[in-house]
C-alpha cells in the first residue's frame, strides 16, 4: 500500500467524508477550495464544484509540482524546484478541516495533503516532501512516537498592519496612529477587527485577546494554542480572513515584517510547551447548530501534563529538566532557525532597527525581551526570532527538531540572563549574535543538519533555491538608497 492509499483508507476517514457531504447539503455549498501551503506560506490549490466531493476525497486532484514553490522562476529564468517536465502532484483533502467561508456561504475550503503522482517511476504515491504541511504532520508523529506521546503545543502572536490604499492601489500609510495599547486607536479599527473576529470564530479559531500595537495600523489578535498542525492551519486561515476583510474595507492587510522604519515590526512570537496526555475538546465558537464546519475544525487539545513547568524541589523558577534541554536545543541551533523565522530580506530590517525589542542575540531569560527566547509564563517558552512572514509549518517542524536534539544530547542552556542583554555585554558577557541578513541565515542553515532535517529531501532544495534567489535578486538591485547616497559622490 502506498502512502497515498494509506492516507485515503485511514481508520475513520470514510465517516468524515460522509460528514462533509452532510454539511455540503445542509449548508447549500456549491464550490470548494482544495488548498495546501507553498514553501513561502502562500495558500495555493484548486477550486472544484461540491458535486465532486466524494471523487476528490478518494482520488484527489492533480496540480504541477512547482505549485509548492508558487510556480516561481528564479532570476535566471529557471523554475524553482520543478521544471515543466516534472509530473503532477496529487492533493488529497483532509475532511476534518472542511469549513464554509463565512463571507460567501456558497463556498467552502478544505486543507489537503500532497503526494507524488501514482504513475511516477520512483516512489509512486509517496508523500511529496515539498509539502510543508504534510512534513509537519510526519515530523510531529515521529516525535510523539519517539517520546511515548510527548507532544508540542504552540500558539502564535501574528502582528500585522492595516494600511490605507492609495489611488494607485499601493500602500499609503497605516490606518491608525502608532500608539501602543491605545483603546481609541483600537476603536478606530473596530469595524475591521470585529469582522475578523466574527469570521475567525466561524472558522474554528478560539479567539482570546487583542490590542493595538505601536506601529501605524498595527493590530495583534490572538487565539488559543493547540497542536502545531492545527495552529498552523489557523494562522493560514487568519491570513486568508484578513485579506478578505481588507477587500471589504478597501484596505491592505499587511503581514510584511518591516513596512516602516522607526516603529515596531510585525513579529510573530511562538509560545510553546511539551505535554503528555490531554483530551480533545469541542470549542463552541459558534452555536452548535450553526457551525459552518465539521467538528474537527473546532477541536482543541486541552489538559494533560505540561512538562515545561518548574519542578519545585529542584528550582521554583527554572523550567523542569526537559524544558531546560529544549532551551539548550534552541540556543544550539538558533542561527539556523533564524532562516525559517526571519525568512525574507525585509525581515532583517527588524533586527537592524534597534530599540524596538527585536531579539538580536542568542540568549534566553525570564521576562527578558532582549533575548531570542524568554520564559513568558511558567511552563511556556516564547521564541522571539520570528516575524509574521513566517511559514508556520516550517517553523514548527524546526522547533520540534531542535527540541529533539536538546533532549537527545541533554544540552545545557546555561543560566538565564536577567539583565538587559546590552548591559550584560557592556559588563563583559560574550553573546553570540543572530544572523543579520538572509544570506548569513541561509549559510547557518546549510551548516546545521538538525534544522535541515525539518526540511526533508525536496523541501530543502526548494526552500534554499527560492530563498537564495531572493537574496541574490536583492543584491542585484539598485535601490533608492543607492541613488540617494552615491549619485553625486564625485564632481
């Protein structure tokens, strides 16, 4: 049996396929987006009439392999990842992710897992390793198997900016003033964020807190942490929702890391912990009889044992031994992780624009925002070297790999830094700096076999081709800064 066949015939899947058909008929859905995630975190796929649901659930749809790399060509005109001679992937829908779009109730979406074509000469029907979503499921399952059910739970904090749209369709400044935590500026965006929350709750995001951040038009809306695959799906869904709300309000939903200098960037801190046990709980984010998705969309993993909590008889403040090993893993590999968390040329504007709490040094502490990792609460680590352009599937896979390495090798992270890191350095502390450009981060990734394992086989080739090309394009471009600095240097 191929991996594709095993996925289609997984225990309980037939019942979920039938449940989706009931939802289609009950809600009057006529069209479905079959979507997966590209190397850069974009949502790609196909739209297919709902009449064909059962056939798609069994046989899937076909799309060129290069769609996993946005069907993008490099600066030399070569397709990234796969050329026109390559075969076509098979996308198989995961019925537990089926959900109606609240802004057009005729349409639904379902996330898919990608496989190699059934007719391939090598590994027909095998998992397509350039499918970052499928990779995360495989990597997390392997981690759980190795550590007897120990599993990752993760919550993301995506900051983004609501920008005004100029007559040319391009950004024309932020909608609100850069006043952090200011309720009046938050209120000015109420029609926008209330619609985002409405749509998010309808699509399974258990929304919690939100606020106005300290850049023009910058908001952060959060939802409850969960299993890394579901959290990544929810971040992808949240971006999709923001794009729709922007269309409704003639605004731009901007997840770019640093659209403005001199104010805070769009970070996306990852809060994480390792757990044993717990149970699936149905979160009623809408009336039970009005949920526009199948139950799997609204499931959250709750309860169990948080292994990152302090062990009082050892230390009342420090994380337990397992947590310290995991911090050791992050500190050991933070340079390579930066290529995943700060994945664009623009990401490094955040690190160079000092004074806005962006982490620049590879250290850890308690409530210390000058470090790459901080203990944001007992039993919870906040990884800070990541921004809102992140592909969350790649980032979660990378964190699992470095946790595994930290546990396996019993890595010691050293003592937590409680001083401002700059003051500590002035006092003589030696601290490793994070990569300060995309090119440097890619070099660190290339030298790190542990983090590279989070991008197995074809995924690493596709990711590095795409990102090396991005770095080369930037270096081969004359910018406005070049002109302003050098055009009249000589008489």
